[in-house]
């Protein structure tokens, strides 16, 4: 009898081990039928109404806990700032969209899911935790040893499970959709094959025939922060097209632009690749969003400039466009240049993954400035022409306005603007990790709040809103 129990126990243990060793990442579900009115999409201009008069977009950069805490400080300051002329509302309630990458995605996703609760427990549930150490300890779990032996389950899947259970309360994008898509949370990753930005929206998931509503938010954040070498890519299944789906007209037109407008052509090609050539791309693999844009702002600029973008579609309604970039970029030390010996493999790996992020962050900010500056110039030209028409063409006929102008406020929050030299140096030297000391986290939060509060452009916005 005792021998039988031992044999049964062994058989059960073997069955459990075999079951665990066959672990598989949670596949994204297929979308049976396309419906443009359903899913996690930005509301139509008709749905948003007059709320679009003041359009506020936030961009949260990458940078691990450093970026998460810095962006949290900006959120907190917006929450503490009353909307001029309406003391029952705050500036945070006016935010329409938050675009994020990597570390900034933790803050964006948490606020999108739980709203003001972020100010009650996000610090203790994430910012003060040693997430990096926790993930390291998980590697010593016998259960995870077995799961990681499966070719279909890797370190990023383990991290996503941890985020899902300990931070995001197992919520999916359906919960974000139920919140009314305000603010709209755009979590960005990078397609490992094309190098293009991949944003977790239903519009993007339409192209791979998938239903975003059942996808865990934690898994999207894990993809957005899947730093090369440390974490593996997040894998998605490229499902057949859902019934009733056709490639969007702007992508179709873009595919005709080779040699005419190459930038638009490659934008369309990167998006259409997985819809047109499904047999060649049955899967796609996503890595850190910072590899395609470490500031999180390119998604907003894309929505601003393209005819299909929701900001572009609202230009006739917008009176004030506000873009707040929370840039947690640091200045790396140049210790590598002080040694004659070749850099260690770890240094080489880190530089390989981050050198393009560091080099192009400045250029991305400049592109944003130039694009918005062009809008301001166009606005002045429209106003000047309209004044000439009103002055010299008053012949008894009512001439409709020739265009619509709006004010643009670009607010760049970064460590270089810290006045205290010692604090500035300390913040600029913080590592990109998911483990910071409590006093470092507090410094980041306070600095984010203070820099926004003292921003001349933000003060100008508040003054203009009071005068409206």
C-alpha cells in the first residue's frame, strides 16, 4: 500500500513537471469580426464634443523607475493644479492622451486603469519596490526553472506575470475601454523585425486580426519595457483578417507613395507588412519601445500630422493644443574612454542597446519643436490673411473664414532645467534600472512637480486659460 502511494506521488510529480515544462506565453486572441465602433480606440470628434477645445497630450519617456517616478511627479502636479476658471476640475482631468515607452509606461498604464488611486498607492506598489531584485529572485524558483525550460515561455513572460499579479490587478484593455478612453493610454513597443513603433491600440491589433480587449495591460507594459539582453521579446500571433476588415485608406494610399513621399511609404509599409503577408509573418516579436522612440512623443506627432490621426481630425475644434514631454534622459559618464583595455561584454551590450536612444532623443525633441513651430507660423499667416480679407473685401457679402488657428504650448520637462547644480548632477547620474532608493524616488517626484509648476510655458497656459 505504501509502495503504491509512493508510485502515485512520483507519477503526480512527473505529471506536474511535464505540465509546467510545457508552459506557453498567453496568446493574443483572434478578432472574429471587425467593428470600427468597438475596441480600445480613440473616441470620434462627435463623441468628445467641446472637450477638444483644450487638447492636452502627455509623453512619458523611458528610463526605468527613474522615468516612472519623474512622470508620476508631473501627473501629481497636474492633479494639484485647478483648471483656471473651474475650481471643481483639475488640469489632470483635461488630459486627453498619454503616450509612453518603457519605464514611463508603468505610470501611464496605472493611471489609465485606476485614475486618482495612483496617488494613493503607486509609490508603495511600484516606485519604492525593488522590482529588479524581485525578478531576480523569481529566477531561483524551481517552478520557474521548469517553465523557463519551455521554448514558448521566457523571462519577459515571467516578468509580465509578476506585473500582472502584483501591480495591475490582472486587468485587460477591456477595463481601459470601460473607463471611456479618457485619457487614452498609448503604450508603445518596437517591432523587432521592422524596427517600427508598435502601439497597443485596437487599430494596431486590427492589422494582426487580434482582439486587444482581452489582452493583459501588464503584458503590453512588459513589451514596452523589454530591454534588450536583459529581457526577451514579447511574442504575438498574427491571426487571419477578421470578417469585414479592409486595410485603412491612409495605409493604402501610403503604399502608392514610393519615390513620391518615401517617409509616408515606409510608414504604411511597416504597418501593412503583417496584414498583407500573413503567411510570411505568422508571428511578431516586440521589444522596448525606446528602441524606436525613447521619448514617447513620436506617436503624438504622428497623430498630429496624419489625416487619420485623431489630433489632425480635431484641428478645426482645438483652441489650445498642449504637449507636455516628460524627458527622464540622463547624461552617461564617459569612463569607457579612460581605459586602454576593451570594454567588458556587459558594457558593450548596454551601449549597443542604448546608443541610438541617446543619440536621437535630442533630434526627436527638435523635430517636435520644428513641427509645432510650423503650425504656429501657419496660424499667424492664416490670421493675417483673414484680417486682409475682412478689411479689403467687405462688399456686403459674408466671406467664411479661410482657416482655423489655435495656440500651441510645447512644455519640455527634463533634468537639465533643474537649477540646483548638486541635485541636477545627482538626477543626471541615476541609473536606468527598476530599483532606486526611496530618497532618489522622492527627489524625482518632487523635481517633476517643481519643474512643471515653474515652467514659463505652463504658467503662460494657465494665464491664457484664465483669460478665456
